[in-house]
C-alpha cells in the first residue's frame, strides 16, 4: 500500500493512514545556520574540513532564491536540527524524467541508529514517487562502510561500472577559457 502524502504538506496524513515522521521536514530559512554547521561537521567526518567553505549566506541564497536549484530537508529532535539532506534535480535522458541527486545526507553521531537517516531518505523517495521521478541517487566514499551498509539495507545498489570525473580549479578554468 502506498504511504504517500497527497500533497507536500508535512502535517497531512498520507494515503493509508500513516503519518509522516514528525522529526523530518523541509528546511526553513531559520535552519540555515544549523545546516551550515552540520555541513562543516560532515566535511570533518569525510576527512576534508579544509575543503568546506560553505557560508550561511551562500546556502540561504541557494535554497531560498526566487527559483532555487537546491532543496533540503532537516531532521529535528527536541527542536534541534541534528541531520539534513540537501538535494537537487537531475534528469535521465533515457527515462525522459527528472530524478533527485542527493548531494549530502548527514546525521550527527549521537543520533545515528535512531531512524533519522532512513526517514530523510524516505522523504526523498516519496518526493520522487509523488512527482514521477525515476531515481534517487548519490555518491558515497568507498571507506564509509557504515553508510554503505545503511544504503544497502534500504535497497540501494552501487553503480560500480561508472567512474566519476570532475573538473575543478585550474583545469576547469583552462577549459572554460580555451576559446
């Protein structure tokens, strides 16, 4: 049986009578500072704090612009933001529909194992189903076995046959200025 909300209102019951996890909701402008703090904690966890330069102004502009390209959800416990998911739309040329690319998912260590990570992913999966999107995808670091085990437990499969490429810094500038 489907357990989807008929609209985006987090306070409405879903079909089938179940209610959404009250700990997960769309990010609000008042959450921006807390989410930025958690993004920096994620960078520390991923052993790259020096690479994280996100500011509250940048995140606020990305999430709350007139036509935002970034979206987010937060997980809250006792009024405190303890987890987040930031995502944007991608597009499958083969399926001909959008999907969601999960840029970051993070729950503070003291709340891991409480179902918050699953609740955040469930919210994004429901968003996909509700909007007719064909997929939800993300990257995970090869050494992050707790995350890999969690993702596999919800049915996610690794895309091992693909290699990620990235242009940044001088290489990006050189190619962008090559004409």
